[in-house]
């Protein structure tokens, strides 16, 4: 990833979900989600970045957009989101 900027961050009623907008390599993506998850099987905690999606007529969800992020890119974005809260 060449460059990114988290444009806007919004908290939600759910304390484990933060909505955000981001610009990646000059392309704006609105309605992304940062979700804090605790895995039930072992209690491990981690954060997931989700892109905006829609529900198809078959009940499955499909992303409007997708950009493959490395773990280091995800960590940088998550840190920037948390700094803006």
C-alpha cells in the first residue's frame, strides 16, 4: 500500500464496533468497520477491518470494495483509528 489516511471515525452504540472512512492510494472508501472480537474457544482478542457490504437475495453478504492489506498495514490503520477516537 502506497499511502492511506483515515478520514473520519465514528463510534457506535456497540463499544466493540467503530465505523470509519479511509482513503487508500487516492481512493475514498466510506462505511468501513473496525470490530473488536473475542474468540470464544480460547479468549483471544483481536481487531478486524471490514469493508462496506450488502446482503444479496440469497442472504449472503458481499463486499462493495476490497483492498488486500498486509498485517503491518492493518496495524497502522488500526492505530490511526484508535488515535482519532
